[in-house]
C-alpha cells in the first residue's frame, strides 16, 4: 500500500465558481495541488485510489447532524461549533449544497476507480484495516479562512496533516444521536451498503 493522500473540497456553487479543492501526499513537503473543477477533484481521487494510495477525503460542509431526544434542540449547534452552527447562515447553505455535491463526487469516484473501494468514517479502521477511502469533515471559519475557495481547501488539508497521525484526538465536533448525511451519499453512490453508517459521526478537523 502506498502513502496516504489527503484531499479536501471547499463546497460551494459550481455555477458561481465557488468550489475549490486541494490535494497533498503525506511525506511530500510542499507538494500541494489545487483546483476549482469538481470533475478534476473526483478524477484525482479515483486515480490515486486506482494506483493503490489510501485516500482521506474531506468536505468543508456539515456532514452529520444531531437528532436530540428533546425537539427544542433539533437545530442547535453541534458541540464544538461555537457560534458557527450548522443550522445558521453559511453552515446551512453549505450543508444544502453539499447534499448534492458529495453524492456527485462519490458517484464519479465509484465510476472511475479501477479497484475495489472500501470506505470508512473511522480513522483507526482506515489506518489498520484494508480500507482505502476515509471521509472526514473540514471546518474552516473566522480567522482561519483564506480569501479563495482553493485557499480554504488548502487550509483544511494543512490542518489535517498538522494533526496526523492523531486524527481521532484532533476531532473538534460531536453530536448527540448523529444523523450522517455523507453516509447517505455513500449509500446512494453505491460505495457501501452498511446502513449503520447513517448513525455514525464523522471526524471534524477544525482550522
């Protein structure tokens, strides 16, 4: 198995050119690739998977939501979000856009990858078992934000690499009784069939 490659997409309108992505290979100093084309993002991931890399793909949008027992808290922030709640302003918009873009990207990866894809949301599983695709959530806000969408994606990738290999310990957001939206995208794209993923959280790397 080759090295780990880290990707992140800054989710946004394709039509308005508000989408950006970044790629870096762990151990390759200053080897960052960036782009604004969603097709290039999916093609690059499929190529790396096909060539035997383990690939960690981040999306800069909320990927899971809390479903608390008390309905009064149904739109409350996840613990760790602070005043950038998933249900308010930019978070809500990114979530809605991400519902379609994550499915499109994962479907293209499924179509283009030449080997079997084994996807997980668990970092420890990704590192020690025969999984080659790990999905994580990027959280870039306030002072960490760049002036461009590719810049935000690069910030997220650099933050992930900075925390490697202690990715579990770096998790910044948790939710009560999570409902996993990217797990639904994984199922829709045919990348997996484990419905238990719908009740899992993703690791959130916060810049």
